[in-house]
C-alpha cells in the first residue's frame, strides 16, 4: 500500500554509491520538499529499522517536478543536542530505478554515520493510503451539482465549483478535483473537517 504522508517534517534521500544522506524539509505553505540546510554530524546519527513498515512507495513533490521514491522502514535517529532544528526521526528514502533526482536537492550532504550497527524498533514513520470505500459517482455528482447551483467555492482554490471537474470527499465536502487530489497526495485528512478521507470523481 503506498505511503499517504510522513509523520515527521523531515525525510532524507540515501545515495548508496556515495554513502551520503540528503535531508529534506517539508513546506506546508508551498506544498513541496526543500533541502534542509542545517549541518548534521555523522557522529550524531544512527540508522534504525522500524518494525511497523515494509517496503512502500511515495511520490515526493519538488519544484517543477515529482520523483518516485521507495521506503523500506529505515530511518535516521538524531541525537539530542541543544539548538536541534531537525526532526528526531527521519525516514530514509531511495530513488526509484529510472527516476532522476533534481540537482537542487543534492547540495547539502550528510556522510554515512560512524556507527553502522542497525537496531530495530517499533516506530511509525508514515501513514498509509486509507482503505475507505469511495462515494459512488452518482452521489458525488449530486453533491457537486448542488454545490455548483449554490455557487459554492472550492475551499482550496476559492474557484467556483464545477460539477464536471469536482471531486467529493467521503466526508461530503466538494472541491476542485485537481486541487483536492494534490492535497491528498501529502495529507490523508480533509482540509475542511480534518477527517481521514478519499476524494471521489463525479463521473465514472
């Protein structure tokens, strides 16, 4: 089952050939990942394995492009130190074969840790895609049509709802289809009521 969203605001990309990690920071405002510019000394990190996860994939949005990554439950555990601005736990991602990493995210490298013994712990690193059944398209269309007739606006884009391009969440909120899909790529909860949801199209 694919990854729905990470539980920490930092993740890292591991480059096996170079034995380096590139830590990324999530920007909620811009809805994409950016390089973390703070320094992390290899003596301050340990590689751990989460017992909560198996191999999963995720699409990471960057500036102008997205990259498919693979996560196998490994993460960095950062030592506590004064002034730490990075998450204590950082899920590790690997580039999916054939995909290309944007050069801009590879500017700041953290070398492989000096301690290589890997321990396993029970730690939840991400949410997986929910298994909520979607609304039938007929029901979604009726709700979207009513929203269109009432001149309701999408809570994300503030554009007027159009029934043919809208999507309706399983908590019965109507959105611009493309906008809610992008939102749910990184958030499993509705932006209106904060319920875990999926979005259904108005046409089958």
